[in-house]
């Protein structure tokens, strides 16, 4: 099997349309708004105070409309804003959060009503404008629902993830190193899983960990998992910077590719593959797969840099499988 790692990250209320593998700037901005409103903290508290009931991983649209209405009452932008009712803004909130319709004016209203910080406002505007420097990738799926439910519920979300994959002079994977910043979304998070589609590896838990918890297990046939114990349990909202790596002992050459599967939502995903100068690929492509067990659906040729490496950064990634594929 190829080396593949599967994140166990945060969910969002709504997925992008199935016919849009790479979202427009509007959809990317909507995705980021949903993520901001789902994070534990003041933005989430602002709409939850108006929610009669809330469901895990979902933004209450009427409660968001309440926030927008209260802001317009205090800061009217047009005639009628002083009398606007929350229910009149529910469709606006729904279309904006789903990415179906998010005008510049509505985007500014969201940012003002929730009091977003300068950095978050800047990122949202770049996403909405479709900046080439801010990459967002949302796929139709990462893993089939019937398999995903067997992986358990999410307990952390990723604030940043750096994948560094190294190949040896024989073209075989030698080492994979991960720098991972997480935030707990529930109390008592004491471990995170390392998931791969092969057991021909040795996992080493470094910074932020106290060790490994038990042997490798298989929640589904395609995945091997080992739990890594955190140095200290996290409460909801607490963060940790983690570093872990694995070495490989394949009996036969695996497929020439590295994939990162994003089950739900990941911010700041950075993937780097470094080849040995004695074994350079004839061709390398940035690729998007149709989920955990699907074929490549998008390809983009890339070239090696001066360190014989390829690299790609995504500001946001959602429900997708991405990485590099190469030919010798």
C-alpha cells in the first residue's frame, strides 16, 4: 500500500456541493466562516446565546440571524435595518453559510456582527476574492460514511499540520515527520491516533507525547492505527504542538505516492516530499484522489526544487485526499 495518513479533525455543518471539487472563493470564504463560528470561543458563544438548541458540529442559522439583526439595529446600513427581524435574515445566513450566495456586503456584515479579528478578516477577504496565495481544497469525500463512523467521534481539530516525507536512494520511503498543532474540542483529550494504510512502519512519538498506547489495531480493513498519548490531557480550547515521525520497512516497493486524507476539515496543511539525489523521479504531480479508496481525479505537474523536493501549502482542506504522485 502507499503511505497514507488520515486526519481525525473537526467537522463542519454543511459540505460543499458535490459538483465542486475545488470551491470558488465564495465557497472557500463560507467554509472558513463556518469553521470560525464552530470553534469554541467568543464567536461561537455570540450565536449560541440565541440558540434554543444546538447540535454538535452544526451552526444554528436562526441564531446567526439574531446576531446579524442585533448588529444592524445598532449599526444600520440602510433604511429598514432598524426594524429588520431575525427571521428575515435567516435565508441570508443560510445561503452565506452554505456558500450558495455570499455577497461582499454580506461578508462584511458577518465580519462586523461577530467582531472578527484583523487577521481573520484579511483571510476571509482573500478567500472571497479567490487569491492564488490562499489555497483551499474541498473534495466530494474523504472516506465513505459507513467506514467513517467506525473511526469514532472527533475530539481535536488541527490548527496546522506539516507533513515531511523522505525517500531513500532506492526510491523507497525512509522517514515521515509530522509537526502538528491541535486544539481540543472536548475535555479530557489524552491521546490522538496515528493512522496509515500500511503496518510496515515504526511510529515514534516525540514532542508533546508521553509515549504510545498499546499495539496497532485496525478499525477498518484499509487502516492501521496506533494511539499516541499526550504529555498532558487537554481541556476544551487548549492547544498542543506535537511532533511525531515514522520509519518504514516495506517488503516490496509501495505505489509511488503520498496522500493526506482529510476526513473533515484542516487548516494550514503543508506537504513536502524530498527525493534522494541518487533516485530522482521522471515526473511528479500534485494530485487529488476521490477519497480513501478512489482514483486520482485531478493532476497538476510540478517540478523539483534545489533540494530535490516538491511542496504544496493549503490554507484550508476539507473532505479530501491530496498529495503527490510520481513516476520513476
